[in-house]
C-alpha cells in the first residue's frame, strides 16, 4: 500500500482534513496517493513518517518512507503490466504505410501518434494510463498530442524498465 495513504488511514483523516492540516491541496493528497508524483512534498513525507512511527517499533526516516513510496509505485506499474497483459509498443511496416496514406512523408514516423494508439488499445484515456502507471499526466499528454516530440524522461524510464519499448520505437522524433 502507498505509505502516505496508509499513514492517512492510520491517522483516521480524510484527504480534505489532511490537506488542510499540511497546507496543501486535497488534489495534491489524492494525486500523491495515486502515485503520480515523482518527488513527494517534504512536509507530507515528514508527516507520514511521524504517523507511521506511531504504529511501528522500527524507526522510519523520511527517506525510508519516500523509498517505500517509490517501491509501491513500481509494484503498481508491474502489476498493471501483468494484469493488462501489456505488449511492447513497436513500429511495424504498417505504421509506415498508414502514415504515408495520410500524406505524411514515408521517411518520417510520428512515434507520439503510435504511442497514443498503443495507449488507446489498453486504456480509455491518457489520463487513465498515467494513473495506472503512476505518472504525471501533463507531460505524457503533451507528448501524445504532439506538443512535445520527445518522450518525457520518466515515461522512457518506466517503459524501458517494464520492457515496453519494443523493436524500432524511438523516444525522440528529431
């Protein structure tokens, strides 16, 4: 379980009450509990550490709690890969033909479009993909929409570690 969510559960607090207590937004707490933040807020990590230490004999540090958070994120990602039976995103000869048919140059492959199609074959939206994979939606959406032609570093890291970047797929279109 996400250590922040678990600490909040142990404290018996709603997301609203915790957010008010820590002077952060309710949305921040909700998104942190979804795992989409790469670097959690220090105040929240300190609070979670104190709360968890009230219930365990082993003394935890904020660094340990942050490491537990990251470990939980990877467990979520691996579980998602397994439960959805994800196959790597690959470039096929049909991708070249499809893009040529849309009056796009044969020599250019729009990897962000292919990635967006891959996401769409497993999820209803980019946002639901990001929540499932514990990624912040904004940079991923920018990439899928073609506003950025370089895949976000965290997305590259996640897809590489999960072995979901298949044959011929490039993370930078330029």
